[in-house]
């Protein structure tokens, strides 16, 4: 068995608090984080230049983020405590603000015209100033207030915001209206129209649309942005959250809670994961708005579990700082926009500090929820089946609807590791290395070409979804990099080959997923979209192909380990048409560990319409019996060892 250090690469010592019991403890912890960050402040305090890399916007912008994002946590605490300020945060941030908005100051901030990243930072500034208005804004010299309005007004009349960024402009202009500055009704109307166009249902928003108009971009932004900013916008305007947004927030919280395990570990999926405990923001928002569905005290207890999970895992280092990573420092998790100051959007995890100490959320003990040993549920908007097992705290997300098409990796159409895998969990992570991106393997089902290269999944079309069954399909393709004999042109650094339609089905029985796959010839489209028409220039791979099922990438201390420190195992067991199996080891680190193992099983060359199947397991124990399959044209009947029967509508399946 590996040592407990297998949970993460090497987090190092932590300066995390020992207690999170009650509002005072949370406020104390927030102050510890802020004090540590302020040790890296510039002389004026306008820029907080934290250790670590800069974002693509540069060090100046990254230091600006360090100021505005820590200001959020300070503002939440000041408001909830009625202005009590033993650490002098109002004075410190007021001094930094005065320098940042002064166009002639040596430590001024980049304007919105100079750095697009200044838009979300201006939104954080507007929120923090509104929440602390009596103790900070109202005490500022008139010249600083005027310069702040001039700085924020740089967003008025701008456009091009097509995802959660629409809310940044909206809250900035709401604050400008509150303090007598300029604002535009046209901006607000345009943003609202975009926001409504991205609402899918059940509380879920797609964070933008893809080039072909698809709205399949689901991750934690649905919570920490799309549901938090309507609340903060309403608070700036001095009103309650609208009934529509209350209903959507309650619906989202009722589903998002499924993504957090019984031991406090959230599922690792989507971008910006380095914000870590910002996943708590929509739950706090529901408590603040009284939106439900959780009883008073439930959000607090959930938040304590989640925060304790991250603190025990090394999210706060020995200097009291948050690094880029999930547990400890792990730079492969960053995006181009991620810098050392970016991570302090984790401040949203302290949103509950807006509530005073005598609020029921802080004072009441919620009823003990009934323990469900195994729970599985379909989340229709993102196209997921979520399976939770209580005793081991594992949450598994089976993905048949989210592809993150908006977030392309340049011009090469590779699968996005944090969006397009078949499955995600709170104890495993996708391979984020360059090799893992260009040749996806873990939690992936693919066609292997004649050279053994795995196909990419492409855009996902959901066919069926219930709590036990999900079916989806996509037209697969292969990516050819320099050195490949398939690269079509010496002037090209990468190319692709188009493949057939690959259909995958997941029949879920607790922690066990029976995964089926078959391929069909791709049909020509009479009137292809511009994206499809552009893809048509690429050659088709002639086949034949093999189907390969990859299991979960198990985080381990050493590639020879067969289980995590918690005793979790990853397996892929042959069920139908499987020719060979094995495992792939890599010494590349993951957000959880220093190495990993990924099991796989594959067919020999397989005909169109022929079904292959394997049992994919992430659990402490491997089942002794596999389910039985009965295959008929257009239908597969699955009978489990306990006699439970599932029927799969399988278009394109032949009885072979």
C-alpha cells in the first residue's frame, strides 16, 4: 500500500488554522490569508505581487488581481461584522485604491483599455466598495472617489462579453449608478439577453457557446459566477434577489451538492480549479438569499468539510499563501489567464462572512441527513450521471454531455482534458501533460488507428440520459503531430484525420459502470455548418479500428501501486469482444500524486455495429461477477448479477 503522501505531489508544511467552528474562526482564517498576502504588497498597497508565475496579461495585471481579489474577502468580513475592523483592512485597501486609480501614480492599475483582465478586477472592486460603503467609500476624499468612478467607467459602452463576463460589466455599472457615475442601459439589456440565452435549465448555465452555437460548457463557473453575481448585483442595487434567480439558484445548489463527497472533496473537472474553495460560493449565496433548498446550518457544515479537505491537503503553504494548484502547488492546472494573484478568487469561499454572527446559518445545528450508502442521480443540463458512495467519500461523474467546446486548445482540435473525458471524480484527475492532451487515454473510450493512436472524442451529442443509463456519440478524429507519416503538408505543424461516429453507453450500477461502444460510418451533411465544412478538407482515416476502453487514472505514490492510500482501485474488466487488457503507468505528477496508473481493455479490429463492452470500476473492491449482455439489432439488454435489468436503445448496433 502506498503512503498517505500519495494524495498529492509534495504540499509541504501548512500554516492552516486548526478550527473552523463558527463565524469568528472563518473571519480569523480570512485575516490570516490576507495578512500573508499583504506581505507582498507594493509601498502604496495598490499592487500585491505574490510569488509564482504571472498570467498571460503580465505581472502588472497579476499584481492588480492580488489586490482586488483579496479585497473581496476583506469586504465580506467587514460587512458581516458591521464595520468592526481590528486589522485595519478598510484603511489599507483605501490607501491602495487611491494609488491604483490615480492615473499619475507610479503604482497605478492597468486600465480597462490597457488590459482586458481589468474588467473582472473592476467588478471585484465594485462589489467590495459597495459592501463596505459606510466604512470605506463614504470616508474617501472626493478626488479619490472621482478617480475611482473614472476608472470603472472605462467599461461603459464596451462589448464582446459572451460568457460569465457579462456579469462583470453589469455589476460595475450598477455600482457606478449607485454612486452617481455613468452607465448604459444598452449594456445591461445586451448582457441580460446573452445571459438568458445561456440558461439551459435546472439552475445550469453554459459558460458561453461554442463556434457552432452549442451550449455544452459546464463547470464550476455555473456556481461561483453565474449564481453569485446576480446576488451581488441585487445587493449593490439594494434589493432582494429576483424570484427567477432565487429559483435557479436553489435548483443549482440542489444538484451541485452532489459533486462534493461525504468527506468534503469536490469533483475535479473544468477550468480555474485553482480557485479551490470558491466552490462554496453558490451555497453561501443560497443561505444569504434564503433560497434553499438546504436548511439553516447545512451550508456552514458543508463549508467546514470542504475547507478542511483543502487545508488538510496543503492548499495553504508554510507562508500562509495559496499557490496555483488543487491540493498543493501544481502548475499544470493553470490556464493562460492564471497568475499568482488569480488564485485569490478563492475569496468567494468566504462569501458567508456577509452574514452576521447571529445569523441562523452560523448558529443553528442542522438535522443529521440520512446516510445513503450509494446514491446515483442524473444531472440533465450538463449530461452527467453522478454516483456517490458515502463510506469512501468518492464522487464519480459519468460525462455524456459536456465538451467545453468554447475553450479550444488553439487550432488543433484535441479533446479538452478537463471537459471531454468520459468520467471525472474527486479522487482522480485527467492527464494534463502535453502527451496526455494530444493522445487522450485516461477515462476515455476511443478508436485506435492502425498505428495504435487513440482518437479524440470531439463534440458530444447526448442520446439518452437517466440515473442508470447514458448514451452519447461523436464523430471521432485523430491528431497528427510533427514526425507522423500522416501529416499532410510539410508546412503544417499539425493535422487531423476524420473518423466514423463512435457511440458510447454507460450503464451504471452503483460504483460499477458497464461501458459499451460501437462505431458507424459518418453520414454526410447536406448543408454543413462552417465548422463542419472546414473539417471536410481533412482526409478520412481508412481503418480498420480497434475499440479501447481506458479506466480512471489512479493517483499513486509509485507506478507499481495498485491502490491509493485510501484503498481505492481502478479497474477495467473485459465483458464482450475484448481481446487484450493491461495498464499504463506514468511518472508524471497529478494534482493528487507523484505518479499514476491507468487500466485499459481493447478489442481486436472490430466491424461497424459490433458492440464491445467492459466494466469500468473506481472502488475499493473489484466485483467478482460481470453483468450479462444480450445483443440484438438496435438494442442491448444488460442483466446484473443481482438480477437488475437495464435496456439500452442502441442505434446502429448489429447482432454480430
